[in-house]
């Protein structure tokens, strides 16, 4: 089954919002064994929408539209699809009743324009919307199935899980298990990684291998299709083994693992606590760690020590050290890591200091970053990094490098026991 996703809304083309719906639906369809061939965005313009609809229904077996089901004149998705397929729209009494009840509960009269939201495809499917005014609708012809979903995320996602996914499962051309597995790598770029496993990528059939580069890391998504999950996993196993044979030393996690999740998990499991001192990352390291639910089990707190007065006053860094070596130096990173660990009385202290840009600092180049890792009872270590990219990218990469350095130290602690 070939699928196509069409996001409708002029605000998408103006860059006022980002189309996250298509990413969500692509992941969901992939898990059902439905291949997505095209993503399209189109504004609230009838002529252009007509052209997009005609193209989509001519080349795809399944077309899912998001947005354009509202009550205003520029909400045209349903009417345009009905016209393209030659399917009439009819009033759906349960949707009318739902609309009237919703407005009545608010003590409001229903605007006449809202009644068009209760029009559905004759002979089609209707997906109730308990979170809004527009139901989802679907219609199938001999050649294509069109599914139309409301644009607001609080309406689309619950509707998909409750109503649309079961519908899609019922219309799949055949029962097929699709299993995906993500391998996560750090310390190797996408080009070098794919070069090392080039023969596997070149020869891929089932399972497939999809590389994806993120800031500072690379992921490989393996996807296998079979009659059942066990057979799909069996197909995937030798490919995964071959990948790890070539680049396994760079793999840090799998599936939903992130560096911050693994750090927090390791701290919690080992009963250890962490504090951080941040200069060039300005609190991004602490924010990343606290984005993990339950991070308080391992993360104690941190200091954003941008000014030298904070480095000396709060973390005990020697003014003479800063004068001699500078704030952006290996000595400073070591002192910051030890200082924050002592200040918070934690097992680990992690520091980041460097030049994120756009200009040089202390006559040192943009992208020069030092990390410090201090551990109770162990020698403090510092790392020198030369990072490229914009200010934001340097900060993100510095945070990931710091988390990876700490994670490696935590792993060694477990291995030593």
C-alpha cells in the first residue's frame, strides 16, 4: 500500500508552524507496514488544493489529509476531496448533535458556519472527535482511500489512536508485521559510519537500513517486514550483528535511548549524584538532564558560571589560574568540575567551558571547548574539543560530548566492580 500525506494550511507555507503531523503519521504508518512515498504541504487555496488532491489520488493507494476541516470559508479540504472523487457530502446527524451539545454546554449558540463540519462522505467512515468540533472522515473508491483529519494536535492524535489506526489496520492489503530497531552511535560521523557498512547498505532489501545524522550523533534504523514479529526480528538479527562488528565500538544505545536518559539511569542505578558547572553552554546541560523524568534521582543541581566572578566566588576557581590560563582552558575545566562537585557535595562534577561564538574569546577560536569530569576518589580528567557550526550547534554538541564523557566514566565504574 502506497501512502501519501498532505498537510493543508497556509500557515505551514509561511513558516508560522512546523508540520509535525506528517512525521507522526509516517512513523505510525511504517509500524503498520504501510509505505509513505510522498509528503506534500499546500495552502488554503482552492485551485492549488484541487491540483494536489488530483495528483495524490492518481498515484497513491492511501492519502491522509491533515487540516482544513474548520468552519471558515478557507477550510476547503473536505469539499475539494469530495469534488475530486465525485462523492457527495451528506449531513451526519450524530455529528450535528455533538456540535449542538458542545456549544450548548458552553452557553453559546452554534454559528451557522459550523454546521458544515457535520458534513461527511456518503457511504464513508466517520471518526468522532470528542476534543473538538470537526469529526475525521474517510472514503474509499476502487483505487484510493482518503482519510481527512483535523489539524489541532489535541484532536488529531487522540483521534488517530482511538479511531484511525484500527480503520487503517482493517484496510491493509495484507497482514504483515513490521519491526523497526534503532541503533545510536556517538563519536563517528554519518559519512564514516556509512562508509564502514557500505556493503550492507548497498545490498539491503529486507531488512532496510536508514542512516540519520543528528547533532553530534548518528542513528541507524533497521526495519524488517515478515508474516509475524518473530520472523521479522530473525531477519534483522544478522544485519544488526554485522553492523556491530564494524562500528559497534561507537554504539551507545538503542531505540529510545538518549545520552541524557542513560546518564540519569546510570546515576540512579549506581546511587550516585551529579552537579554541573556551565560556562559556554549557559544552562543547556542542566536543561537537557532535567528533561528526563525522574532526573532528580541523580542530578543535584548546577551553576551557570558565565562571568569569572562566578567561577571564583561560587566555585572556588583561583583568580591566578584564570589570569594565567584563561577561563577557556583545560586547567579551568578541571577546577570547575572539582569546584562544583565540592560545592554540591556530589559524586561527580561535570564542567563545560569554551567559545561558542560568534567571536573569539581570550584570543581563542570559536569552537574550542574544554570538558572536565571530576569523580569522588578518582583523578579529574579534562577533554579538549574542536567543534564546528553555529553558536547553537556548538552548544548542543558540547552538551552531548559532556554527557558522553560522563557516561563512559559511569560505564567504567560498573565494569570495575
